[in-house]
C-alpha cells in the first residue's frame, strides 16, 4: 500500500540532508560540548554553528538563542522564566497550544494573575482585546504566530507594538510558523520566541528559545552553566546539528517558492474535497495569506472525526483530528470550541497539514480516499440524509 503523510503539523519527516549532517555526531564526534579537550571542542563548534543557523532563521544574534529539548520546554521556559514576581499578570489567548495554556494555568494556581483573551470565529485574536487586557502589573503577553490546528496567522507584530508601548514583555510561540512564514524577531517586536526542530524537517527532541539581549530569564533546570546559565544539561549535539541544518533549509524554503508550491497543493486539496463532499467546510480563515500555506482544517458533518482518521489510516492516508498532543483526548478541540464551533462539528473536523515533501500525486490520492471514506461513515449515521435524497442541490 502506498502511504501518504499529511500530518506535518504534528511532525515532519527528517530530511536526508539533515540526517547526514547529524550522522558523525552519533559515532565519531561524540564529545561533550562542555569538555575542553579536542573531542569536546569539536562538539562545541558544531553546537555554535547550529546556533548561528537557527539565529539566521529568525533574524537574531546567535547569543540570543537558547537551545532546549523542544517547543514544550521552550514555552515553559518563557512563561515560568518570566513570571517570577509575586502578583505579576500574564495575558494569553484561548487558542494557544497546551504547552502555553497548561503552563499558564499552573501559574494561576500558584497565585499569578491570568487573562485568557478570546478569538474571532476565524480563530484570530484582536490586538485591541490584548490591549484592553493589560494592567499595571502585566508582566508578559504570550501569543502564537500561527495556530497549529487551523493555520490561522495571528497579528503578532501589532501585538508586539502594543507590548512595547506598555513596556510589557512579549513571547511568541512560532513553532508552526517557522519554515512556512518569513519571520524576523525585530519586526515582530518580541522578547522571546519558541521554535521546534521536528516541525521543520529536523529531529525530534531539539528546540530553541530566542531571548532578546537584556531579558532576564529564570531557569527551569539547575545544574551546570550550559546555555549561558539559562538551560542546564549536556547539549544534544547531534540533535542540535540537525536542527541547524534543518533551519538553514527552512529559511530557504520560505523564499525559493517551495511554500508557494505547498500552498497550491493545499488549495487544490481543499477545493477538491469541498466540491466532492456535501455538508463540509473550512474551520478558520480562508482569505489568501491568512493561514500558513500548508494547513487546512475541514469539518464533515454527520460523522466522528476520529473514526474518519482511522478509516483513512487503514487506506494509507495519515491525517489528524487536531493537535497531536491531544490525541486520544475525549474532549473536542479547545481551539475549535474557542472559535465558537459547535461540539458535534468540532468532533467532525480533520486537519490536513502538508509539507514540502508532498506531491501532486499525494493530493490526488487524498482526493480519491477522503470522499469515499466520508460517504461510508455517513452511511452508518442514523441521522444523515444526503442532500440529493432530500431534494436539494449538493453543496456546502
């Protein structure tokens, strides 16, 4: 069976070039980057080269990049590292990844003030709502650059200007934007920004937090003096080398037309499914440039999204019902519910997220599999009546 992978927002395939860059650091060049002998200094040089590559991806100085184990650690380091003063206030949004929302809830349980700003029906936060949420004691604003479930791009540059006017620190979770959208931390006006290697064809287990020079950040871990005393622990040299290689390739993909090709495939997939399947639609914005170029989140009424994910997987197509981090949860997507999507429709929604490794043949395969699987599942529904059978014209 030919398998098609369309769950890139969960993780991306490791590129062969990235693996080849990593290979020596599993075997020959095994040194600890903190050791002063030749083995250690070779490892240190590799880590610092990776730091330069990741810094170039976001337009920062290399010294402003703190390496971590991934996006969850980066988000937690940003929130817990900044929210240290008693009585401080945090502002975030209702569609953030759980790495931010659950960290924020923990801070609230510890006595910090928390405001969760709502979003529109398209899943986009209004910067003025963020402005209105600010208080004299507000310490940090945390808003993602692009949503992992709908791809909706948030107005982070405008929020960055609001934060600067109010003299409040600003954290951006850019995990789903990196390698898909052009970004520059100076233009975004952020003080902290989270990244993850495995979302841009790098290895799992490697991430980074940009920390603007002069920003005081309390560590999560205590141990050695690694990462300028911001993240104790021996560096994952091979993983960071892979992260650096992937970051360099991701930076090029934003400008060389690769993501435009992905967007064209996404648009063809989306349009083809909506033509072929009645009572279906898009969750999130649909205007050009309002979403990341690889993502579409679609609802198919009168079925369970989890059942459709399984049915498609059995046919060789990998998609997702939402965030991979919430896989197996009995509750529907918190992102879709925050947008005002009904519980049944949220449960009937699927995310298709492509990468630059997908092909037109992959789209053709998905267009052949999804309508047939939707029809089979709907045939099992006691409440579904096809529009044609009801005397209506097929449509959305």
